[in-house]
């Protein structure tokens, strides 16, 4: 609750289950009061939302809340899309300049005209004084560090601790499978996240890919079997069922199309960059929340380095795992654990339904019963599903950017208050939100009688901003070293059984020998191993992108001693085309054994058909397209060359559009400038006329006054006539003065219009520059397959590859 305690010793706010977030703020006096704001941790079981624009202090408040949770023994998983939350590891109990020195921004020191060491000293002093102002000190920082274990995980990267996300898709716990709705959600979101990772925006009810993979998962999970990606790929090609719904498998999803989907999934596994997803400790929520000895852990899951699709996949998988872990726990009304996501934009939108939305909504609706609090932060309130967030009981509202943001926030507050049956004073909330300053937040807690306005306390962690991968690596280096397991010794390179006798091959089997391109042992011959050579001409055509080209390709597929499966599965593209071939082997050659299939002519006919299918499915070409400029890459154009062309075209478009703007605005500017010139000329005329009239009036007035004072007959007709003339002159002067005022007002009005028009022109120019900024223009990759009907096979033949055999090693000699 919002406590009304006076600030004093540290012990004042060190209360069990109470989070010290700051002090109350008096808007009338525009001052921080001594009264503390203490937030009951159990109130967070009804979840929280923190909203504030950049510079509002939102990150500082949320980091302070995570600090309080750690001190209170509450573990947390913090999803970090921006890289700020790693600051939780920058805690220095001694508050020495040397502690801050490695983490300061040296560029900022240079801008301030001081050395990095001086800047570190000033930063240490700033933090020491800031903490003291809020009743904190180094001892409290030491307590924070001792209270919990802090770790940074970087899924898909080796910078921090790694998480193995693709080792298996484990079968859900029996209790979850008994809950039909929960099981269906888990199944659907797991498949959606995986397919999103490979670029398939698959609708669970319409996409046959989603339906097929879901059935594969369902079949394995109901059998109590875990799935890993290799097993999934195999089962996509050969599902363990013959029907989907009432339709037979082949009608619903033909084998060739299943193979294409399997290849897409296989490309994910085969990608070198994706290997990091398969390394590290398993994704175990209990290990993320607690250490092996039971200490609370704050696990920071940094995903700033991931692509949007990878982030969506990871967050979806993580949320599902949290739900599964949560449902294995006993119910509680206390805060058991905290799930925090910094910048939830894109993961919980109001209209769209990304894979992450369903599990997030499930947590908001059900996690309370298990004591799991969810805290979401964003600076984009209009991009959140406020109907879903009506489940949030606490709202921390900072400075907002637009009136629209305020209205959406108030809409969410009203929904949350109505759900909780609490009163809501809309006018008061609107008034308070309009005057918020940095680090000042309005807390609306449905468990309290009224909202509380407060100023956030000083964070114990050094808020240096987003951490780089190098900095994360440095922070986690000691932890990673201690967790490293010594790799197994490499296996010795073996040799296949050889013979000096050349295997007999039927005359109708095409047979060639690759000429060595590297040296062989002195006086020795090559060691030949069999392989299948495939060459073909491919036709790539795409009318939309203006592509129509032919390419010749050659592949080598090594033959195993006991050849099984598709011979082309391990084929490698020869970048230089076919090697140099001869019809006879070299002298003193040895030969590896030849698989029996390679000695039969009919095998080559079968391999030729398989080769054609293989080429169609795997030998794609990457073309690039820029929608903004309606440009596509040309045949043979590299990505780098295309990007250069896009940049040049962008500059051309930008300059041309700016020139059009100039031509459109030039007549308007010219008219306004001419009107201003004429208006200023009028002001000059009016001022001249006013000066002349004022002089004439002064002369007349002077004569009248003199006559009245010194004349012998004050009321004579002559004096009266002169007085009347003076009064008329004064009236004309007043009118002239009014004319000057109106003329000057017109000049001012025209100048305002000119400034507005110039500002409008600048805004249009800036918009064009932003839209056509070469550095920000998106370029999408578009794979193109060869036309299957145009694939022309050159040959599929047996070739013998020369190897050089040395002491304990076998090296290619081609």
C-alpha cells in the first residue's frame, strides 16, 4: 500500500513484503514530501503495467521494483528487448570511482571536457549522493547482491549465458494435458512460434502447415514422447498417421509439399548462425527462477540482438514454458515469482494476434492463482490490448507523449477499475496526468482507496544505458568459464577399406575420375573414393521482378560404404562447376569399396529423378526487392551491389521529390513575401502621414493654448475656431495611429503565415528524407526456385575423387 511513513533511517522502509519505490509528491507545492511510498508485493499478483514515454523514468522505476523484489526474495525473469536491464548487474557496494570506470560512457566524458577517470569519479559521487538523499547506501547495495543471483542470458548468441531452446519440444506434464483448453493453447502457440521463426505466418485454422505440424506434435505428445527438430523434420516428411481430419494425408498435404516444408525446417537447423540456439543449458523455468541451492535468481533474458521473428519465437516459447511451470505449482496468494517484460510493444497488440499474445493473455488471467506476477512496460500505450490489460490491478503512469496516449491509458484504467469494482475519478486522473514530470508517476492500485502521486527513488544499480554484447560477455565471462564443460577429444580420422583393384562397373554406368589439383605423396598414387556427380541447367524466371536467366550447376554427393536414403541429402554445390574429368585412373591408385547400388545402371536413372527434385526444392536463388522504390535485383546482381543501387535511387527520388516540393511552395512563398513587402511599405507611409499630422496638430494646439493664456478675450470667435481646428487635427492623428497599428498587425499576420508555410515546407522535406533515407529503407529477400519443367540434367555419373593418405590423416587432393 502507499505508506504514510516519514523518511528517516534505512530501517523505515525495510519491511517484509513491501517494495520501497519512492516518496509521495505534492503537486500543489511541486515538491517531494517525506512520506514514503511502500508497495505491497502481494498486490503485484494482480499484475502491473508501467507506461511512460522516453525520459519519463520508466526504466529506472521498473529496475527499482526488480531490486526490491530481489531483496524481498522474489525471483524474476526479465525479458529485455532493449538491453537496459543488464544494468542490474552494475551494483557497487563500495561506490568507488574504479567500480564505475569500466562502464561509463567515455564519449560523454569527452563531451563534458573531462577525462574518463574524472567522469568516473563524478559518477561515483553522483550515485553516492543520490542514494543518500533517498536513505540508501552501499550497505543496501551489498544486501541486494547477497539476496539473489543475477545472470544475463542471450538466446541465440554466445555473448551471455546460452539457452538451448531447440534441444527438444518436451511433452507437457500430464496435468496440463488433462486440461483440454490449456493443452490446446500450448500446442497452438508452440507451433505458431516455430513457424513464425521460419517466416510462415500460419493461421491455426486455415494453414495446412500449422495443422500438419500440430498433428505431428499432438501425436508425439499424446504418446508421451518429446520432439526435437530432427525428429520433427522426419515426421513432417513421413507422419505417423494417414489421415488429417476425414481426409487422407496425401490429399490434404502431398508428399512433395511436405518435403518442401521439411526442407524449410531443415534449413533452420542447418544454418550456421542458428547453432547458438542449440547450445547452452536447457530452457528450464525453475532454473531461471532459482539457483541449484534455492537462492532466488533474477534472470535477464536479453533479446536485443535477435530479429523480430526470433524474438517472437523466443518470447512465445518462454511464455509457454512459464505457463507449464506455473501450472505445476501449488496455488498461493503471495508473490511467488515475477515475470517482467520491458517494452512489450508488438507482443500484445490490440488487434493483431501474434503467437505471443495468447500465452500472455493466459498469464494475465490465470497467473494470480499461482502467485506469479506479470509486469509489463511500454512507451507506446496505443499499441497495447487494453481489454486484456484490464486484468492488471496496478498501473504506474509516467509522462505521456500525446493526448491520444492519455486517452488510451485512461481507457485501460477504467477497465481495470471496473473489473476490480473500484471507484475511478476520471477528471482527477486526467488533471494529474497532464502535469507529470520526469521520475514522477501516478500509481493507480485497485487495492488502494485512491491513486498516489510519487517520485521514484534512486536506483541502486548504475543506470548506464543499454549494454553491448561485449559488455554482456565481460559481465558473464567468469560465470561462463565455470560452467564450461571440457569438450570430448576429437575422434581420429578413419579410413575406409581400400584395395589396389579397381571395382568392376558395368559398361552402361557412366564412370569418370577427377584429376588431382593438389600434391600427392612422392611415389604414391591417389586414394580414390566414389561419389555421384550431378550437373544440370536451371531456368530461373520471375516476371514480376523481371528475372529470366539460366545457370549451370554441378553437385557432388559422396557415397557411403553402405549407401542408404537419398544420395543427394549430403550433396555439395561445386562453385567452380564440374571438375576436370578423365576416363582412366592414375597409376598406383587405391580404391575404396563401391556400394552395390552404384554398380547398377538403374540406380542412376533413379538418382537422376531424385536430382531433379532436389534441385527444384533446394537450389533457390536469393533475389532482393525494395518495395518503397519498386526496385528488384537483376540477374547476377549481388546483394551489396543492389543495396548500392537502392541507395543511389533513394537519393535521386529524395532530391527529385524535394525539388517538386520547392516548385509547389515557391509561388506561395513568393506571394507572401510580396504581400509582406507591400504591407511594410504601407506601414512606412502610415507612419510618415502620422508624423506630419502629429506636427500640424502640435502647432495648432500650441497656438490655441497661447491665445487662451495670453489673449485678452478668451471666448472670442477666433480662439474658438482655432480650438475646433485643433480638436479635428487630434482626431485625424488618432486615426492615423490606428491605421499604423492595423498595418503593423497585417505585417505581423503575414510574417506568421510565412513562418507557418516555411515550417510546413520543412516538415514535408523532413518526412521525405525519413521515408527515403538510404540507411533505413527496407530490402527484402525473395527466394526464387528454378522452373521444374525447364530443369535440364546434363549428367548423373559415378566419379572417383582423389585423396592423399598420410600418417593418420586423409586429405582431399581435388
